[in-house]
């Protein structure tokens, strides 16, 4: 998991989702009450599997010589309260964070949004960094929704997935649609997709699209 989480941080840089040392990825350790997360304030160029830190689900450092991310308590809260989640990503990506600064959900006006998010990307409450308040806001906002992404007001993006890679994909897609819908609104009012069509698109993408096992 250290190797997986370390490698995925390069995807945040490659997709222009982070600046300087901001942002982080974590991954739940299979079969354990532990997760791996990026250390605090370390350059992406300097990250190695060995520099990743391991915490328990209370956010307490278990293994590693570096201090864990300042968002560790939020990640821990998400893992404790969303057992289906095995990966969490946080970014301050430009366009999605601009929507978060306005406290405005991104409306579902693209088929790609219906596919990945099953509707709008919601806004979570404002919360300060340092304890599990952000995690509480993420869980409360995403619970009962299909979206794996939430825009935390005045802050940025949190995404979840059944793997760290799935959470990274959601973060990439969140920024992509945030940019496109923003540009669309400069041209006029985007056209919403009817809910029945959103449901059909989501079902197809989740259950039919891509390569499927013969099992």
C-alpha cells in the first residue's frame, strides 16, 4: 500500500490537481485497521514508499519517521464511518475549488458527470483543518449520494473510492467537469440532463462500460 499510495501522488501532479506540497492521498491497508497517507509538507518530488506513514483509524501514527498529513484526522474519520471506502484523496484543484469558494454544487449537465458522479457534485460545510470536522462534513454530505466527490466550502475537493486509484480518478474527473461546466456558463445557462437519463447513464457506466470479467 505504501508503494501504491506513493505512486498515485504522481497522478495528482501530472493532472495539475495540486500546487507545492498541498493535497494528499491515503489508502486503507487490506485486512487491517490501518491506512497509509502522505507525510505533511513533503515535496512531491521527494516522496518515496518509505516516506509514506501508517496510521490507525483514530489517526494515530503507527509507523513512519515523518509527521502525517494535516488532513489525517479527516481521512481517519472517513474510514471509520464509511467501511466501503478504501481510498481518500484531497486536492485544491483550481476549477473545483472555485466552485467550493462559491459554495455552489456543480450541476449535472454533462453525460460524463452522470457516468461518474450519478448527479451533481455536492457542497459540504465549511470546516477548519486540524481535527475531524472536515471528515464529519465529508461523510455527512456523501452519505446516501452516488457522488464520490464533495466540494468542501471555501476549501477544496475530497473524493473517495473503493481503492486509492478510484479516488484519484474521481478527483481527476471532478476537476475536468468543474472546468467544462464553468466554461459552459460563460457562454450561457447549461442545459440540465433529465433525472431518468442520469440514472440510465450512471447504471450503464457503472455496470456495463469497460472490460468485464467472464465470471
